[in-house]
């Protein structure tokens, strides 16, 4: 498949998806959402693939979030189109039969942090940083509010979403965002060693485990479909976006 913003490689029953916008810290554009969705659909229909690794290009960022330059919507139709591609991609991470391992190689903010949360397994390098800083812009992470409840405690989730703080990899592990923290040089080897172990296990048993781990996810995504399009049209989000781009402090209005 021909991609612009990601790379897809298949070898020895393992698929590797690399978010490939290093000049933008692998920030996710609408095109990247669509390409990730296309790649995941392809993998889900490929019986030869038994495990998946997702990582980011370069050594600075897994993904530093969504591309803030594209986070501007004037109509409900526009915001619904964004959420349709966003939610579809996250749904596929959970619904394809192969387990997905996030190899978090740097900044994992916003959307990048959410991939780590939603993936079946996550390995972080010791220089990785995590954060859901949408609150600083007036954004609400609806997917995280739903899907992270089974990953971390309510109080840790509240702190992650309401503090706007950035956390190191060990704190992320303590919160349940990742399974293991390893030196940067060992990250991909560790992820592939785990993927290879999964490849060697009975395929049907692995599929059943994955399906059971993600049971009930549809309700959370229905809330995403329902609530997020209107939240993206909030005046405060527009003010937060402009302040971020202008490097100023936003003056929120409360709506």
C-alpha cells in the first residue's frame, strides 16, 4: 500500500506501523488517521500477521499529539468528519484480531498517549514522556475518559486529564499506561521479542484473549461519536488553539 504519513512493514508474521512525520514530531493529521485506519484494516484481514508493533519515526517522538494546525472547524459536518476518522482508527486498534504493542520512543502527548492506552501492550523507552494536555487548550479527551477506565485508576485518570502535566516513563508505568520501561537502545528489540513470543502461541487463543480484553468498547466509542463533534466547535477550543499557535495564554470564556 502506498502511504504518505506512515510506513507499513510485514515480516515474520509481525506488522510494523511507523508514524512517519518526524519533522512534525509525528503529530497526527487527518491523512495520518486515515492511513493508520487503512493499514489496520489491511492487517486485520491478513491471516499471516499475528502481532503488530506501532512506533514513531526518529528518536524524539512517538507522537506529540494531533496536528494543531488542522484542529479548526467551522461546522458540525467538518468536526464529525474528523471524529469519524479519529474514532475509526482507535476502534480498529481494539477490534482487529492481532495484539498491538506500542513501542513508545519519545513524546507521547494527546493522541500519542491515547494510542499507548488503547493498545493491548505498551513498552516505553526511558526517555519517553506522556501527557494529555488538551485541557490547556479547552479540549476534552472523550475516548480516554471511556477507554482508560479499565487501564488506570479513576484518580490517576482524573489527574492525567485535569492537571495537564507531563509525566516520565516510570510514572506512566506506575499509572498503568505502559507495561515496561527499557533503555531507548533496547526499545524495539524488547517490543519485537514480545511480538515474536505472541506469534508462537496458538492463534485462536490469542484472538479470544484480545476480544475479551476489549469487550464493551462500542459503548465508549458511541459517546465519542455523540459528544466530540460538538466539543470541537467550542469557542474555548478555538481560543486555546490560537493561543498555542501564538505562544500566549488563552483567556477562556467557559463555553
